């Protein structure tokens, strides 16, 4: 590993400390180095807080002059919740800037690197770019596609069942796997389920980790006919304004009014045959600064997003159990697809979590 890679890895490691806390911004880390020794570091903690470069340069003070700045994402050049970073980097007196990935945000998109070079700084890009891209795959997808990044999460038996023949699904996996699932939930801006899941399990869809979590995701239900009970846990949960019910064009008005009276936000997302369109839902969520979506079921919802080509990542928990049963529901419903058109994953990681296994990978495009 080169020195550039070593210091960039440190920047990536500290950036990850804010996992699940920075949306709609990316996770970014920065390190200031002089003569092979690290002088200071910083990371972006939350939207509206100082960016990583600003934290690191402030900590370095006058020591930054003539030093090298390592940063995991291209410094910004636009005013957002905070002022632009590139002018501060230039004014700091650093001699060289090493960037892992450029920023696909149309407001930046290479302009930060250009500004640094125009000011006479030496700039290197692409150091540990794959690792940096994986860290911020949610943000990068959102900026490139103009929609939220979508992760499909499910817990299944070895024979692909998400419930038994009676519809019982609690609990297929063990406590360790369920805790990991809640950790995935903590990284999302919105958790999406179908109304069938709500009627069968009445999930709360909140983040429940070892301690209080500062960001609760939106709790979203695909419910074309507005059948979600006003008493559902996800509507009664905290904060109360985080319940979003996505209904079809012909959802009964009296049910819609009852949901709104209970505190839920109802969003009309028409699609074919009165169903909720996944693309329309993602567009509505993106407009609310949702950058990462976690699909948690059920089988029809999973199929609808897969069929629309809107799943970017799959996180599948496998329990060492067999249920069988033709009528027992599987992970993905719908009409199915031919083997040659199967959804394939790449960059797959396999981890044992308690007695269960997590298979995690990105959907291969093309």
C-alpha cells in the first residue's frame, strides 16, 4: 500500500463514523499530512455541519501550509447548507490535494478539482476510488440517477420462504441478524413495505439499536387502496410525521381522510391498474430529500421494484431452516423471469451473523 493509499484509507475510515447520519449529504473524511506524518483529520458529521475538509484544516491550523490534504470526495464549490470548501482549501496553503472520487452532483461535477488546479495546487484523483464509491453508493446513485438508491432487504429460509404456510414470519432469523437489519434501517432515509406486511405483522419500522438513534427514517407503505389501519404502529410511532402512505389514484377518499387525520402523510402515486408506481414513489421521496430507500417487503413489493429495474443493492439474510410448502410465500413474487434474465449481483460479500448468513451485493447493470 502506498502512502497515498494509506492516508486515504484513514480518511475513509473516519468518514464512516457518520454512517447513517449525513443524508442528504455524503459521508466524507479528510486528513492533513506533512512529511509523512498525519497532522489533523476531520469528517462530515451531519447535514448543515462543517464539511470534512473544513474540520481537518481548522485542526491543522498554520501547519496546513505546504502540506497534503487527503479527502474522500471532491471539495465542493457551491453554497448549500454551508459555504463552498474549495476556496478554504486554497486559502489554507496546502500544496497538494489527493481526492478519492469526484462529485457527480451537477453543482460540483469536476469544478472543485478544476478550481484547485487553477489556483496552482497539485491534485491527484482516483486514489482508492472503488472503496470511496462503495462507501457513498447511496449518494452517488442519487446524484447520477436523480432518484433514491434502493436496497432490497429480506430474511428467508434456505428454501426461499419468508413465512410459513400460515403466514407466520416472526422470527425467521435470530436476534443478531435482526439487529443487523435494524442497523441497515438506521442508514436509510425511508423504509418501504407493502400494505400486506402492515396487515399481517403491524411493524413499527423504527430504528431500535443499543441506544437512542438521532435519525428515524420515513415509514412508507405501498397501499393502493388506503387499507392501512389508522391505529397501525408505523402511524402511531415517533416522530409522528414520518408515516407516509402511498396510495393509488382511486384510493377511497374516506380512507385517505382517516389516515391523514391520524397524522400520516398520504401521497398519491398512480400507476398501471391502480397500483402504486415504484418510479412515482421514488420521485416523490426524492423531492423530500430521501436519498436511500430500504425495501423490507413483502414479496409483491420486492417484485414490483425488481421488475421496474429500480433495485440497486440486495441484502439477503439466510436462516438455516427449511419450511417448504407450495403456498408459503417466497422472497419475490410476481410473474417471475427466465434464468437468462435473472437479476445478478456483483461485489458480493458473505458474512455469518449468529447462526444466520448475510449475502450482500450490488445489482449488476447491463
